[in-house]
C-alpha cells in the first residue's frame, strides 16, 4: 500500500468523475487533499467524503490571476504543494473547417496553458524542497488523434511534450513529471451515449469494456508514491489496450 501521509496534494478538475475519484484515492492514502474546480456543489459533495480534506476552491483556470491567487492561498493556509494533479479539461468539438477561434482558444487555455501556469507556480517550492510529483492527465486521443477534436488532441499531445521537457529540467531535484492517458472511462458523459455508439466503442477496446474512474486514480496514486520515484517523463496508458492499435 502506498503511503502519502501528510503530503499536500492539489487536484484540479475535482468536480468531475475522474478528478473526484483521484481525490478520494489520494485521501485514502493519507494525503492532505485540496480540491479545485468550477462547480461548487460538486466540490462540496466530494469534500464531504474526504477524511483529510484541507480546502476546496472554485477557480477559473483561464485567468492567470485566479491561478496565482489559488496557489498563494494554498501556500499561506495549508503549506507548499507536494503533488500536483493537472486533471482539469474541457472539449469544444468541431471539425477544423468549421472550428471557431474561441473553440480552439478555450480548449488550449484550460487543458494546456493552465497546466503550464500551475506547474510553473507550484514548481518553485518543489525545487526548494527537492521533492515533488507533477501528474498530468492527458488522453488516448493525444496518441491516436480523433475526428472533430483537433483542438483537444493538440492540447493533450502538448501536455505530453510539456511533461517530457519539464521532467528533464527537474529530474536532479527529485521531482518527477508524468502523464496518465485514459481511454473511454465510465462517467456521466459516457452514460448518455447511445447504445450503438457504446457498441462501436467496445469494438475499439481490446479488453472489451470501459474503464472506471478508479482505474485512473490507481495509476495516479502509484505515480504520486515513492514506489514510482525512478519513473519520469513517461505516459502511462489506462485504456484497455486501445493504444496498441
């Protein structure tokens, strides 16, 4: 069993199914968990289930001032962040010929630029402490591509390249930077899919089943732990074998 006792963790996008599951898993391992997201009611619900919750904040990740205030507040009220999980993400699907500028910009800002801003701000204390974990939640489509998601795939592929470069920069300070690439995971969004669409999805998954949020959370727990201390700059695929195609 991994031990994250007293490690301070920030999980972004914690109002969603995967983010909530990650928060619960790390909390169960003794981490001091801080949640952020855009939906206050969902954050309250998740926070009520955590034994070691420190704080939860609503934050607009497209606003650098909000991000700066978030990190400063955490450092002043809780302490320096040991583990950062960049899980927040959004989609604005459209084929490129019809994609509007704001559909591109919004996805890049939330999925990629916010990862840069949060990592940069949190990294300062990690460098001083000579210990840290940055875990970026990317996607299977960063590897395979997907019709109607040039903005999303660009942002998620960008996270992988970003993570590799940052991993090289901070490796000597005992800081690891890795990605987790989920495939199709059972969430409120997949619950709404038509049965025929679900059947088509299954045909693309060698394990012939959807993942569950806990599958992603378990991988994040490993990458947060000392047991993963010699792993950095990697992308671990949690997608039932889809990345094999």
